C-alpha cells in the first residue's frame, strides 16, 4: 500500500500536469518515466533477486500491479499504456527467458533504466485509401535471424531501448494472425532499438486519442537478431497462452480512466451545488456501483491467477475485459451528462479521457470477446488469447 500511495502521489503532483502537453504534442511521456525510474517503479515486476520489486501475476500479486496501472490511467491513459507495455514485456521475459537472458536484460532495466515494449501489429489487409501493406518476413541466418519489413501500433517506439518482436517464419503477420499451423513458427525476438537498420516513422501516427503512446510505424531493413536474443521456444507465446495474462491489465487502464471521470463529475456536482438533483444522484450512484463492480472483477481475476486456477482465470480475464470496457463507457457517459457540454471543452480532462478511451477500447473487438466467452460456456473450442473464431 505504501508503494501504491507513493505512485498515486507522483501521478497527481507530477504526471497529471504534464498530460495535456504530451497529448497535444503526441510526444512520449519521457519526464514521467524518468520519475518512475528514479523511484524504482519501472522495475515493479522484475524479480527481487534481480533487483526489482517482485510484483505481478507471476508472484501472486497481479492486483497490486493492476492498481498501479489504474493510478497512472487516472491522470493519463497514454502513460498507463506505455507503462503496461513495459511491464507486460518484463513479465514475459521473467516467464520464458533463459537465466542468462534474465540476468542480462533485467540488469539493463534496474541499473540502466532501460524501457521495453512488445509489438505484434501487422495488419494483412489495407484500409480504404491505404496504398502500402504492413508485415515482416523472417529468415534464418548463421547465428540468428534477419527481420525485414514493418510493424505498426508500435507503442513507445521512439523511446524504448528494446522491442520484443512477435514475428513468424511462416510469413507476414504477427501473433494475432497465426493459424494453428503457423503458430509453431511464431518467434519472440529481443531487438535493440539502437540498431542502425531500424527506422521509426511517426508520420503514420495521427490518431484521435492515445496520442502520447507514440505508437509509430517501425521499419526493419534486414535487421539481424542474434540467437542469444531469441526468447523462449518457437510457438511458446501462443501455446502457453501468455496473452491471457495481459488481457486484464488493459481493463485496469479502462478502470483508471473511468475513475478519473468519476472524480471530475463528483467535484463538478459539488461546485455547481447540484447534489439535490435526483438525476445527478442517479448518475453518480450508477458510476459508483460500476466502478466498485470493476474493481471487484479485477480482484476476482487476480485471485484465480494467484490460486493457479488457470482455465478459470483465462476465461474470467476476458469476461472482466469485456465488462469493464462497457462499465468505463457507461461511467464516462454519466459524467458527461452530469457536467454538460463544457466538460468536452479543453482543458477539461473529460475531453481527453473521451478521446483516449474511444481509441483504446478498440484494442480488441468486444463482439469477438463476447463470442469467445459464449463459445467457452457452450463447451466449444475457443481462442482465449486473440478471440479468433
């Protein structure tokens, strides 16, 4: 609790005042991460024996990690997303990297303040008006692999020191696009971002929200990845269901954004002396119930992981992800109704929350999430990682 309180203090005193500037410039929250690094929070999930705090799903403390993410999301959803990507990457390294790799990579984090991100995005069909295609090819070479091509939605690309690349020897397409046959050829490669063969293209990134995640296009020009940087076994990311450990983490960010909307609406109703309005009472009551429901669901999922009830935890994580998306949308809608049109005028935080949440909720298709839950309860085959039919 002491660590969570300190993180919340940093969020309010330092991160919140910077959020608008990062959003408007679509710039990575570098100063925020410098503060996180100075206090050791950037190593929250690194094992204690490697100098970290030893939190997260591998140590029975997923809820503690998710509540940290929630505190960051309350002041800046983009910052929370960059933090998520870094934390999830380190959890993955802790779970499947070799001991030599853990010593090497975790030392860079703890001692050097290095930041990580994991990227899979390679859409195979261009959107209307889009002339270029995306995707990577991978070739085996003596002593390693050569990666060529592009990835998009590469969160933190201009600022991170390492990118965990999900690539496939079977052809273009990341983890989300792998079928049963191609999945066994899916590789996880740790790529140093200072390699001169790598270029980051920010012109592709001009979204409505989540602008400070700087989720740019990354171009690999026959980038060589040595065998010592191959993490885990081919296909292990999908076969061991690692994505299911991260799905509830996204929901923690949704919760944080919704709680920020709640805080603003409650303060607004007080300052405007609208506490006796029965419709305001209804909407604030609904928000309070929704937020409590979301927190309870995250606690429930974290307990299932702590108790190693994996099959239940995987399904409950998707259920929580689906439900909290809609609870967050409802909370934001109620806040706007309480506060009126002025809350959608800058510099109101509701305006930015509205834009950020609109984009981030599309991280997965909620129709497919719900269909996956339906297939599970019907006893049908389902994909708990990427919700493919």
